[in-house]
């Protein structure tokens, strides 16, 4: 069964550094998402992306965050200057066309900021 | 508002039925979802229900929806040790570009004992 894949599974970075989290959505999907889960908290929506542009973003998704679909298969989340509070599990999701299509999630990248 | 509430823990004997409950707030949610997260893994879509349905059955899983009370439940029949996981309830919120985002509950940790 096709699945969303995320790399790396764990990323350790010094505060202030830039990180790029990578995702390969399911191949025929056109809607892409990033969510995050801080330890002990709920999974939170960050951003949705369709037709090469952001469709919606949350308050969390400030100027330090950006997303990109650099080619036909990858979908990336960049955090420009990481803060301690960016430490979390980051989940990528994708779905097919049509409102009834559910979002399918990857296994996540655990980001640890030191 | 976007607030999904679940009980945090459920312990069940192997072979018994598990019932996980969830309340949500957005009466305009078109779909409601159940995701499962096993240790170290991502969010696996279990099932989802359209808001104009009362019940959906899929093998050992039964979803019940009470739209008036904004109450959703997931019943797992004949619970097995492999069902031990965290179960997340999620509601959908319409967004731009004919898209939607998910709001998650905190997750119910189900422990299956022999």
C-alpha cells in the first residue's frame, strides 16, 4: 500500500540553525500538510499546501517556517532559525483530490533542538 | 471553536470490546476520523465517518456518531494485544482551495491485558 515517507526519523540541531524536514507524499496526491506534536501535547496543524502555494497556515507557522515542493515528489518544511520550543515530532500528510479523501500521515520526524 | 476531547486512558482485557469516546465542537465538521499510533510509528488512518451518518462498521471497528451531542465513539470488538496503541479522534475544518485541516484530540492510550 502506498505510504507517506519522512526523513530523517530523528534530527538533532543546535538552536539558531536551519533545518529542513523532508517528506515524500503518496504519488498521486495533490494536497499536502505539516502537523506537529510537542511532547505531551496535541497534534497541531501547521500548514496546508495545494497547487504550489500555501492554502492555509496556523498562527504557529510564522516567518521562520516555509514549505516547498522543489520537484515532483518531495515536500519540505524549513525552519530558518530554530528555537528550543521547536522541539517536537513533525508529521507530513497528503491526500488525494476530492473533499472526501482522508489525510494519510508519515511516521514523523522527531526534531530535537539543543 | 476547535476543541476535541478524549479520555486519556483505557485498559481492557484481551477478547473484550473497547469503547473509546470523543467529543468535538465544530458542528460543521464534514468528516470525523480515528487514527491509531503505535509506539515509534506515525498516525495510521483507521476509519472515518461522514457527518450525515450515524454508524459505520468496518470489520472489528464500529464508529458511532451522535451529531446532536457532538459525540463520537470507536468500538473495537474482540480486542487483541496488537490493538494496544494511542487512538486519536480528529474533526475536519473547511479551509481554502476546497481543502480541510484536522483538529486532534489528545489521544486515548489503550492497554490490552491478558
